[in-house]
């Protein structure tokens, strides 16, 4: 082969090699662009933000909006359905719309001097210091009753009843026989003995002298009231036979009365003498009255598990009637719980084993709530003393905590029902 032909062959081979290199470069570049585009698409797809509803977590979409079920604003979540951002894995995020719809309210807790409101129920009773019971001083049959009914007014010395008494008649005859004795010494001894018997039966000196002057025994005896007041009990009727000491009437001076309340056993540590009680009665058109505790019973009623709390009231205008029902409120200042956190009962979820609240995350701009276990102290009626679990200045859900707990359960997070 001559040099000219050899040169032509080399040129052809060089062109072929160059063409192959060019084709390989083009194919390589195209593949690189294809796979790079595919990776970016996949990455973009994987990094796409998903929006879900905190109340209905089954709702998931790739753009912001509102929940088609409850209407709440959708919040960003990760691939596992958990809210994005750094927070407790068991925290619950509630949108502003959900806060409004569920009427969720919060409050900031502070230390304060606790007060316990104690509800009391009771009745008006006669002041026992101003009450007397009229009894029969001698056995006999009731012939007349001069007091008609409970509520009648009587004055001291007024007739209340008349008895027929054979025993009294016999004693009067002994008096008359003694008065006829000729032996002066014996006469004086017997007269003294029979007079003392009659005096013990509440026969007055003037009545005894009347018997001696008339010379006649009288089997009838009139009973007189030994006090003034209102009849609160009446235990006799005409024809009744009574024994010595039988109660006939109870008479009370109602210018001063007792209001006796029943307080539950658990409230005994919070009730002290001198505390103020505000009370009212339906019979008095809703008017409110104020009294102070004058006496606290030291024993507990075994059946009702209550004890008596007494208030003494001036009743000169006879406003209060015996057995009138009243209801009262006592506010006890809890000196032993000074500077303690007090929390409304509506904020506390109680399972019987533990008590929990939902605390707002103050480091997060959103409504992020975490469950917190607390230890309850004294029950103040509408609130609790908190012994531990909360710090002053923390923000706690005061209304709607159950809604937040239900949301936590739906999302598979720790809640009052599944947290041990």
C-alpha cells in the first residue's frame, strides 16, 4: 500500500473513533439528566408538606385548607401524621378555630390564699336555754286544757290545765285531819309533813291555807305556767291519764332561736367557732341573713355522717319559726394552705387513680398542649389545692381539657385513659 492510501485509512479510523466518543458523550449526558430529574422529582415528592386535622387525623391533603368534617384549619404534619416542629411527641396541637369551636379556655396559675365554700342545710330550733317543759306534779286525769294548740302564746302564771287526782284528794284529807288533832305537838308534825307533800306537788301556800280555812278537800288541781313564751309541744288532751313527771307542754321564748346546720364529716377541719355563715329560707322571700358559729357538735351522726353547727339568732320580731328549713354558705379561709396554687375543678381530669391537666407550651407560638400529672390537695368545693405538678405562671386548660384528651387518643398519643 502506498503512503497515500495508508493516510486515507488512518483518517477514516480517526473519524470513526471521534464519532463514537461524541455519541457516548451525548448518551451519557442524556442519562445523567434523566436520572437527575427523576431523583429531584422523587425528592420533591418525598419532601412535599402534608396537611391534616388535629380532630380528624384521617383527613390528609397536600395543601392548606380546612377540614371537610369539622371545619377546623389543617396543620402541617410529617409522614407519620405528627405535627412538624420540635415538640413533645405526645403534645397536641389545636388550631385557633378548634379552640373557638370546642370552647377551650386557659388560665395562668398563681399562688394564692385558698378559700373553701361549704354548703350547709339546717332547721330553726328553739333556744334550749329559753325553753321549759311543764310536767304533771301529781298523778291524775286531765279534765280541762286551757291551751288550744302549738303556737299559742302563754304568760307566766297562766292556767294551762286542770287534773282530777284521787291522790291529791287523799293528801288534802290528811291535812284536814291533822289540823283537827288536839295534841299540839303531833298536830304540828303531821301538818308540816302533809304541807311538804302538797308543796312538792306544786300546791301553793295560799291554796293550802284556802283548804284549811274552808275545811273541804278538793280533788281537782289547776296547773299554771311557770314561764312566758310560745307553746312548741303539746302532749295532753282532755281525758288523758298522766303520771307524776309526765311532760304536758313545752314552752319556749322565741325571742332568741338557734339555726342548727348539718355539716358533712369531711368538712369538720374547716369549720371553727366565730366563722360567718350567710343563710336564707324559701319561706322568707330569698332574704339573706348573717350569723356566726357559736357551737360545733363534737360527735358525728352515725347514719347521716354529719355533725351539727349552731348559730344563735336574735328573733325579737319573730321572723324565724321552729322547724323552718334554711340553707347556708360558710367561706372558710384556709390558713394552713397559704400560698398554694388553686385550680378550678373544670381543669382537672381525674381517673380515680391519678389526676392530670393539660399545660400549654409557652415556648411555642401555636396552641400546643402537653398532659401533666398533678397531686391534688384539699377539695375547696369548686376548686382544688394543688400540692405538686404545677409551677406558678404556667398556663393550664381550664375548660375543654376533655376535648384535647380525646384528640390525643385519636392520634394515638398518651392520654388520661392510656397513660399508666
